[in-house]
């Protein structure tokens, strides 16, 4: 009988609420680096990745001197779980976003797989030859961008997949949402259904585990169409990673440690040697600038045009010209639906067409103001405006009477609509602005024969509800869909006519990415129109509207990049945002001042959040701007290549890194934030 050798195993825990540092255990089982094991931590068993293994005899003395008792590994769930190159990438991702490597791994491996793998010895990871490892310098020759309409991109993606299959290579296609996955898979899997794996976290847990294991063991090259949670799938033959809808904010985690999948796939591609392709209607300003400056050393895959073309008629309506002038007795009348829009809707009825009306706000009226004290009605738990909503009837009390109520869109508190100002008692309170419900009221009054569908997060709570509503809309000629951005999750094919009721309120947000977000929104809506694309605005001089109507991507980019450079925003600077919340406003101010003092040599800017209080928690931010090349300062390869002067500068940023890390227990750290608000 063979003598079992006791080993000391150093692992990376992959779970919330546990130390991000490595932990050590002992085992007599055959286990190597890369295995998935189950370890006991604080009265529970959690998954962990084996990082290294030592013979217990070699470190016997240090074990005796340790001030804690080693625990035993519970079980080995997979003997070869992740590719070593992927684990190395996750360690770099963790350094970049100031998190633990286990947290990074957890972002790119579904929980169902971590929990559901059975305890058995796995076969080899993947089936094909291992990709050649490339250096960071060589890597950027393997990044390309492709932008244009969806059909144009799909055509090129099909070519990429065919080329890879011909070379016995697999492709990972990353998309931000499940609806995008279902849409793209319906186009891309034709003819290769048996070798296409569609993966997302809404699948049953058992199905996720089965498909994960089947994708690993399949001998034929495969196409994986999945969300970012499956980027860790350990196929050695993945030659290309495609990340489409690059502009989507869904790639950025909304909770700590705020990992961005777009930056992460760059790091993963660098370590695995895969080519990376970014795609969208147009590239983010940061990506386009990097391409233009030669950082990628690779031409766009497609002959990406400076314009996005459309066959639809382009119409812009100056709503200022339609508002009735103000008199001494009355305020000006605010026009919501223009004659031009009514004309479009009449054509919808006449020719049994379908139209979409976009509005970026839910509810009836976004703001309520007292005309005497001039104060806005705010949520008592948040410093957020209460939004007026209307409900038709109440099933609970069996009534069909229309009722109004206020709702906070931050903490979701609801209160009855008030008749007087809560601050001064005045009866002169007025609801302002336009929400989806007000639009539908105006439409119903102006065109009672028009079939109206509405879509927002208030009315659509489940995927099935959304799918059923869109099905009814598509099967109802002479109808209109009034919706918020939620429509993009369900409408994938163009309709005859699309109109934007208003996006003007978005321009009031003090957000450096807001123009890019509005432009992207306009182009997405424009791409859904076959015959007419109409924009209503009271800001007709905004150049962004002309760029969108003409599909002039290059014109927008040139103006946007000049503004970014003027104010030191990405891609010219990397932003680091520190976030602190507290129920004690005075204590929060003191903590912010102390942190600002600690960071003073890097010229921080402290400021209150755009909505300074949410759910009775006050919020403060600190913003630091540094050169992108200076982050992260702890990467070994950078230290080797640097000159003496650069190494000195890098030490300064290592100090910054360590200073921020010392604050991480109290402050949340967001590297390259999606928003500054």
C-alpha cells in the first residue's frame, strides 16, 4: 500500500465575506495548482482554487512556529478547474481593480459551476493545442474594433467564426445581457447548432453545470455565446474573444469591487494569447482614441465607415417654436406632442404600421415644485425628487378610479399625492416635466383610435411579461409602443417609424460621458426605424442631434475627444473614485476631510454625490486623476522595463496605491468609474 504524503495547500477563496488573501490547508489527496477544492471557513464550506502546493516535510519547522492550526481540505471538486493563464489574468485584474483574485475569478465563473461540480477527477481542460503565450508588447497587435449596424457586424462575425473553425479553433462571443445573447445566437448558430453553446445565469443550475462540462469536453471547435460570467470557461483552443455592445454599462459591476469586463478581457486575452475584437454601433471614445493613436497596432476588421447609414427619413422638430407664448396672467403652454409627430402616427394608423415612441422617464411627472417657496418635493429618506405616478383603479379595493401617488425611484418609498407644499403649506404646487404616463394620456386624448402599448420597469416585471407585450405589439398593425430604455431588451428588429419625445433632460446631468451616452441612444433608436426617425427637442442647436441624424460618427468623436482632453477625462486620464456612505453627515464630512488630506499630493477633489442622500445615507466622493500608464503601479513587468526616473515616479504611484488600499476597508474604490454622479 502506497504511503500518502501530507501536503500544505495554499488556496484562493472564491466567496463573499471571506479574506481576499491566500489561505493554507493540509491534505493527503493528490491535488495540484488549478484544482477546485472545498475548504472550511467560519463554520461554512466554500469553494477555493489551489494556487500552490508544498510538501509538508519541507516546511515542517514553519508549521510548528505558526500561531494557528491548519485545517483539512474538505474535498476536491475538480482536479483541473481553470487554465493557469486565466488564473494569472485574474491576479492582474485583481491588482488593477484593487480586489482579491478570488473576487475576480468569481466575476468570470458562474456560482452554479462553483457549487455544482461533482467530486470527481476531471479530464484535461479543453481538447486542442494550447495557444501560444504572447508578451504584452505583442498582444496589442491582436486587438481590433468593428463598428456599424448590427447586420454589418453579424456578417463579419460569421466570417470570423468560419475562419476559426477552419483552423480548428474556438470563439468566445461575449454580450452584456441575456436578451442580446438570445438575439445574436439566433443569427450566429445557424448551421453549427451542435457546436454552439448559449450560456447565461438564468439557465437552471444543473443545466449550467452540464453545459460547462460539455463545452470543455467537446472535441470539435465551438462557439460560446455568453455573458461575462462564463469568460473563465477553460478551453485551450479559444483563438478569438469577441465583445459586442462595447458601450453597454452592463459590463461594469455595480457593486464592489466594480470590475469592468471590457478591461478584464484585454488582460485575459493578453495572458491566453487570444485575439480580442471589440464591436458596437460605434466605439467608445476611449477605444477609438487608442485605435487612432496606434496602440492596438491592428486595423479594424471591417472597413468601418465614418458614418452609420439609414434609409429612414430624418426629422428634427424644434419644440420651442410650438410652445404658446407666456402672458402676464398665464405661463406658456408646454407642447408635448408636435403636429409632425401626430402626422407620423396618423400614417401608422392609415397604413397599419408600427411605431415606437421613446421617453427616458417613468411615471407621469418627474418633478413637483412649489410655486411660492420654489422648493422641489423630495423623498424624506433621500434627496431625490418624488416622481408623480398615476394608477388606474385599485384591485384591492375593487375601484376603477384614477389615483395619483408619489414614488421615490431611489428607495422606492410611496406616499399619496399631496395637495399642498410639505415645506411652506402653499396650495400652489405644480407638477413639471414629462413622463411616460403623461405621454400616453396625451396620445389617448389626441388619437383615441390608436392602440397604445407601454413598456417600462414599472409595468414589466419579468422577462415573460416583456416578451408577451412585444409579441402583442408586433401582431397589432396600426399600433404604437411608448417605452423607456427597457425596449432595447425586447425590440431587436426595426419597425416603420421611431420618434423621440424628449431626451433634453439628460443634458442637465453633470456627467462627462453623457454626450456619448445620448449619442449612442440616438443611434440605437435610429437603427430601429425603417421609414421615419423623428426627434423632438427644445435644444435644436446641440450638435449631437445633427451628428445622430446624419449618422456622423467621426464628427461626434472629434468633438467629444476635444472636450475630454480639455477637461482631463478618459482616455487622457484614468479616474479613481472613492465612495463613502454614512448616516452621520458631520462624521462623513470629517472622514472625507481626513482622506482628502491623506491623498493631498495627488490633488484629490472631494464632492457630494449628485443625489447626496439615499435611504438615509449621506454620500461623499473623492476623485483622483492620473495618467493611464501609471496604473496599476505594482505590475512586475512594468518595473523591469522602466528607466530610473520612471521607477521613481512609479514609487510615488505605489504610495498612492498603498494609501488607497489603506482606505479600502471604509471607502469603496471604483477604478475607471462609469459615472461620477
